[in-house]
């Protein structure tokens, strides 16, 4: 998925910043960072989908109300 790739790219960029500063971290930490970033992206997507679902539900109620008015 795109967000998995994006999480890896962010983690890789962080690795570059760490290494440019002369530091280093264990590979396992970068893998964990990627997972945390991916989880954050997933959470943001779910929250956005919930908001969109609420908007669709609201619109469906308005359509029903309008249909009842014209029936």
C-alpha cells in the first residue's frame, strides 16, 4: 500500500538525518519507526473515513427528507 511505502520513506529520511549528524541506530529501531509512522497514517485515514461516513449519512437523511416533501 501507498502508506506503507510512505512510512518507509519517512523512516529512511530520518535515518539520513541521524547518520548525517554522525549518530547511528540499530536497524530494528528504524523498522519500529516505520511501523509507528504507518500506524499513525492508518489512524488518520480511519478518522477521515469516519468523518466522510458521517457526512454521507447526513446527506442521506436530507435526501430522504426532501423525497418525503415531494412525495
